[in-house]
């Protein structure tokens, strides 16, 4: 069995528990994947959090979303959805309008230019698009199953 995590974090002693190693491995990998994604989205003039909001809005399209729906669905729960939407509005990637039923809410709708941007991002060709491309499809399916089980245990 390879000890890539220990090598990458320059740890010379074994972990006290496989659980600790697994948790730290997930955190370490998450940070690497986040960095890769941030660099990629920067080329398109958006951040990873903005990309997440745009994907949420594309999923809602053609219906608008409100800030609370966006907050609930965001991957990064620490992000300020209102501020992200304001920045996306300045970039003309979303439009905001007062909600006709509830004046306290704002309707947020993805624009055509944002849909075009997401289409461009989605076109990253083939298997090279994915950061985990060194893993087989069977490995990825097993990883997804393990992640689902781990996530299920956290929220039961």
C-alpha cells in the first residue's frame, strides 16, 4: 500500500488511526482539488463560488431562484451568497429583480451570457477534464459510494 499522504505532508511517523489518516487525506485532497478548480475558473473570469452559484441557477432555469435557495444549495456553506450574486450581477452573468409576491425576496436569474460561459466550461474535452483522471471509472464509482456513505453518516 502506498503512503502518498504521509509523503506529501512529509510525515515520518505513521498515523495513530486509519480514521485520522482518512479524514486528513480527504481534507488534503479537497484543498488540492479546490486549488485546481480556482485556477481553472480564474481563466474564465469567475471564482469557484461564482461557478457554484451559476450551476445552481442553471439548474433552476428558466425559473428564478432567491438568495436562500442559493445558500441552501451552495457547496461552500461559509460563502456570502448575496455578495456573490452582486458580483455576478456586475459581470452581467445574473439579473436581479424584486420578487412580485414577497417584496423582501429578490429573484435571481441566470443570463444568456452565463449559460454560454457554462457551456464553454462544460466543453473541457474528455477524460482530461477531471482532476481524478488517473482513477478508473470503477475506482470513481467506488469512491462516490464511499463518499455517499461517509456523508450519510454525518447527517443522520
